[in-house]
């Protein structure tokens, strides 16, 4: 699930939050994200998550590990729209991953974990 | 195993003898002797007629590999591997159930029993026997001809043997024979780096194909390449040393030519020995006599290709007539009417890089014919047309520029629609627009190798829905023989597509219907500085308002960066929205490596560096624990930096006077240099100074792909400038500029664009060349592929950037001037911008924590990536934040 940021709040800066097993985890201020690019976040248990925002302000979170190389680099890929769906292309060998489902668009058998994310 | 009678074809013959005449039940057996180009074409003709399904087909091949492209043998030296020369795909052989025996030549034939026995002892019964044994090189009977170091030039094995010998013990090579094959062989020796001589008995080169004028043009061009040509000279003896190896040749003029290697290429003779032993009729001067159906004196035996003496009394040494004979034999076996009554000897070749073509009655043998000749000895161009009294074009010879070959050959036999002199005059001499293939009738043969007419090619587009040249080639086979018609083919296909209103999508990606070149023009003309604006206004309907894709974002980012000073965009690639367009390398101004770490390459212009700066690089590498390697571009690459270390490392480097080397960008990499005149006793110009000047001029220039350059201080070419996008070689009068070279997976020697330039002329020409490339190339298209792709190729580029045929040179120069004036060092700018520095962290929520997946282990006193860290998969890393 992705949520558009609420634009009515003006008092405090919006933060990005991830839904983990034990509740919402605050990552950073939403303003640190550039549309079209990602950032990586470190979870308390050592997992890495890649967070993205697009032109419309929608936010996405997937595992940061590129399953093809093993390197934690998906947050550094370029994002785009393919048939109306958002994706990120791995910066190493350019395989594309759907940002909502985590499915690899270039190799059906491969999928990365996705996270529920919100701006709050 | 029990033996029983079977009515179906069997393939169990390898190495075993089958009973004479018992060719697997009632199946008609065809045995093909010889698997060269013509043999393979015969097999394809059988398959096309469905004969492989109804007949058992056995092939005996002497060479250890299946049919390959003998015509392109020399291309081995420009990087084609023996595999790439292959004409046979294993699928074809398998799919058609063909029994192919390699390295097992036919040794005897029993015509009474109808059996063939191969060297291995394999005996096969046949109903039809087809001889395609080709020809063998003629070696003149001179003393010493069998000495060590003497070769012939016919097979891949010959070529490999020459290569091995040349590398081990030769610096000079001589070719006996200045005909077509001799020049091919000379090209091979030159490609091996040997000082090469050509010894030709006739008074000119290629005496069969060209006349005196053509021979003179050819001679001049070939001598200009540094080859020594001895025409009107015979070889009398091969001189050998004490060890029995070649040391030289005695020539008919009494002189001795020292050489370490001799290649005999004095013509070929039909291989008819097997036919003679079988008792078949052969010609007086060799060749298996065949009738118009390619049948020999034994109706069960056919002969095709170079071993056959055709019904018109000629032995054809070209591949196109061979193919026609192959098709004729296959048709005859299928009981279809076909005949081979003789062939056109038209040829177009590129020998040593020189176009040579001759067609029709090239030597003007027809009574009362007249010549129209255009000769430009300075450029090595010679064109002759032979015109009949009735105005019909009878034939011609083209040397140095054979672009018109396809059209002219197709007009042969008819009265061309424009005056003959206009067919040979260059455009600059007032000739009208070149006669396009649209003027040809449908019956004109475009591909003479496969006898494909213009009508058939048009049909491929209109009826078989082909939309590009590769599809048309596959559909019609046109252009798959010698390849000389591919250019005309391309024009025809485009014309036909345009005429039938087929829209060909040349769009950059799913987001843009325009090519990169078109987007460049839009960005420049409308001064568009934002990707989003471009996408929303000019993107495909369904892509507007979206997020683009990983293909067009960096491509548009590059166009905007190339034009930044002119269109008023920020020249800094990480400025504003532009940052989001860059590939990760450009985004972090470093090169991403396999484990997520980065490498750093500071600019070292021309490869010149002070000891102090060298020490700084060493200290930085030591202090940050980086792996250090010298690059091929005379720089130093520092590997293993974590993203958060990049600004710290660059702060030190910038402080010591270094700047970005743009190893991460699609932009100028390095300008290599040799030490040049300053130190080298051979140098004729200061190559280091020129390399530094050029590197500083073009640094930071964003382009469709990376740009590499080099400057050599003399013709010895130590800087390898001819393998660069733009390479400069010093001459005693100035500089020669070469363009379109490439190393890597598809090496290409650069082409000479202009000679003996002054410093200012050189820089001006490179300015224009680079800006024209940036303007017209496709995304990720190197100059080498661009030069090959753009219509008109090198000649067109020369017209545009040297002669200013489009009138855009002033604009190209001013774009470059703006780039040079607007250059800023990206790294100096970045380390002084706290907001940009904020991006250089592994984790947005833990800026001081390094990525735990990036780890290193020791190797040879340095580091290398700890790959097991990458294979831990999705398992959580316990306490990794502290690791």
C-alpha cells in the first residue's frame, strides 16, 4: 500500500514510515527524497530498505538488495513508469523491479520484498 | 543389436561402411564431396526444394570445420573469429538430417558400384554424386617454393599457419601475385604488422579486373599505405638460409628482395584430380567438364563451383556463379528445369580498404564501344564506363570509390536515364544528385550472389511485411553473399517502406517516439532545460506526466548537459532536477563496482603527472585502504571506496590540484599520449602538449557515449591513436586526424579524416567532429558504430565537418566554445555544497554507518571485494549496524 502525503499539515515536517513486524518505523523526513531517485535505510535488525518517491509524490519501499548481484544497491537505481506501473532499474545490470509488487520485470522467477510505507 | 531391413532413412553411417548401392532402403542418396561456400549453398538449395526430407544427404569435407566465408578470410585480422566466419549453423545440418563428415575427404569413387570411399575408410553408396571440390592455389614452379616460410592463402588453416610463423619469426613478407587474392593476402600480412611486398608478373595490379588506368590508381593508393609493389616482375627463385627457411626472393630484374615469409597467391586451379581418377571428362587446361545442368560426362555425377568447367567453356572463380551452379544442380536433381549457361563476372571488393569493382564488359571488348573515364590520381579514384554505340551501358571499372556499383551494374545492358558522365563524376564536380535505385526497373538484379531482383526485394516489403534490412536479407537472401549490394538494399527498403506508408518506430524508448538526434534538435531549438517539460510536451501520449524510464532519463540528461551553456541549463550534472536523471555513476561521480563500492579516477591529462601528485594519490589510496591499478588510459584507478568516503577522498584530491577524470560519465575519458618529440628520438611533434591541450579542452563534455582519444608523436603510433574515437598522429608537417576507431569487443581502425593539419586546424576540426557526433548519434552509440551507420559514412562526415556542406560548422564551433568556457570541475563543486554532500551516505537514517555488505579481503598485498558477503541473501545481519 502506498499513500499520498497529506498536504494539509503545515506544522511539522512529514516523515517517512515503514510498517515492520512491531509497528511503524520512522525512517527520515520525506523532504530528503528526490522524485525519481531512492535512498537506503537501515532497519534495526540489519535489513536494508530502498525508499523512493515519484513525481506524483507517491512513496514506495522495497528490499535494497539486488538479488542478481547480492549488492545492496537498488536504492541507487533509476526509476520510471512501465505500462503505468512504477519500477526501479538496478544500477548494476539494469534488471527492473516493480516498486509495488517487488516482481522483477525481466525475470519472472525473481522478486524482492516490499514494505508498506507512509508519510506521516 | 539386430539387423533388419528398414524403409526409413538411417543416419548410422559414421565410420562404418554401408553396402554398395544399398543406400538405406529405397531412399535416394546424394553424396556431396566438398563443403565450401558452394557446397553449403547446394545443401541450402536442396533444403529449399524439400529434397533433404526425401533424400539421404551425406557430405564429405576435407577441412576440419564446416563451410565458412572464404571471401572474408582476411577479416580475421580485423577481429572476426573463425566461428564468426562460419556459414553453417549446426541447427541447419541437424534439422535437415544431413550427415556431415569433417576432416574426411573423398579419396576414391567406384562409378560402377556407385560408391565413394573417404580417407577414414568410410564408404558410402550414392545415387547422385556432387563434386564441389573447389580449387587449389597455383604455386609457380620456382626453386625453393617448398621452403619453410612459404605459404599459400586459401583456408583458415593457411591463415593460422601464416599468423603463427609471422609472429614467431618474420618482420617482412612478400606476396607472389597482385591479383584479387594476392591483395587479400597482402592485406593479411599488413594486418600482421609485416613490412609487405607484392610481386606481380603483369604490368599492373589486378590485371583481370582493371585496366591500366585503374591499376595505376590502385597502385598509388596501395603504395600510400606503405606497401611495396613490384609490377612487371617475375619471381625466379626463393632464397633460403642455412636452416632452410626463407630469407629472400630472386626477381626477374636481377635484384634480390629480402623477406622472411612468402605467400603464393598467383591464381587458383580447379581441383579435378578426383574426377580425373574417376575417368570423367576434364578440360584441356583443367576443370571438370559439365553441361548446362552441371552434369559431368557421367549423368549420375554433377560438378559445381570452381572445380567445374562450365558449358560456356569457362572456369568461374567467383562465388556468385558457384552459387548459381549449386542451385542449378539442386533444381536438376529435383527434376525442375534449370540451366547455367555462364555468368556475369561483376565483382566489387574492398581490398586493403580500397574499393575495386568491375562489371559487364569492363575491358571494352565489344566492337565500337567507347569509354567514359573520370580519374583523380591525387585521391586514387578511377572510374571508367564502357558505352555501346547505341548508348547502352556495357560495363565498367571503379577504383577508389565504388559507391555507384550497385546502381551501375543494374543498368548494365540498358540505356541509363541520365548521361553517362554524370554517373561517374563526383558530386563536387557538378554532377546531379546521384541516381538512386528508384530509377531501376523491377527486373534489375540487385544481389548478384543470390540473383535477387529489385522486384523481389520490393515484394519482401510489400507482401512479406519486412520493415528493415535484416528482415529483407532473411526473407530474400539478398545481401548475404558478398555484401556489396547492402547499401542499395537499404535505400530500396527505405524507399519501399516510405512508399507503402509503413511507420517505422525509431523512437528512443517507450516514452519518446523521437530518436536521440530529434530530441537533441528539440532541446536545442526550444531551449528546453527540463526533462519533465520535454516528456510532458513531446513524449508519447501515454508516457506524458509519468516518470519516464531508465533509458531516456540519462539520454536526455546527457543532451541537456552537452548543450547546457547554450540553452541556459546548469552545466552541473547534479543541479536540481538533472540529478534525478543521471545513472548511478554520474549521480555519485564515481564508478559503481560489483559489491556496491565505487572506484575513483582523478584526471591526469595526457598521462603526465608530477612526482608530488603521484605521491598524493599513493597517500590517499593508502590512507583509505583502496586497491590501486593503472588503467589502459594512462591514469590511476582507486577501487573500494564506500559511498560516504567519496567526498573525503575527493577533498584530499581537489586540495592537491586534481579534478574529476569523468571515468563515470558518457564523456571524454582520457587523451593518451606517447612521450613525443621532447624526449623520443623519432618524435616529430610535441604529442604530450597536444594531448594535454585536447584533454583540457574537451573534459567534462557529455556525449552519447564515452569518448577516448590519443596523440602519437610519430608514425610509429605508440599511443595507439587509431583505436580511438579521435586519434591524432604527428607528421613532419603537422597532425593527421583519425576518427571512429575503437578497441574493445568490436575493434575498428580509425579512418583518416584530414592530413597535415596545423594546431589550430586540428582543434577546429575536432570541435566540429565531436559536436556533429553529439548532435546526430544515437544513445550509447560510439563514434565507430555511428560512422558505420549514418548515411554516407565517413565521406558524409568529411563533407559536413571539413567542407561545411550543411553550413553548420560555425554553430558546431560556437557550441564547443560555449562548452569550453562553461567547464567547471564537478567534484570541486560538490565538496563545497553541503546539500549535495548529504547524498553521499549509505543510509539516510544512519549517515555514519557503512554498508555492511561492502567488505574486503586481502589479495596480493591489496584488497578485493569480499564476495561471500554478497551471497548472504535475505537473512538479517545480526547487529550489522555495528560491524
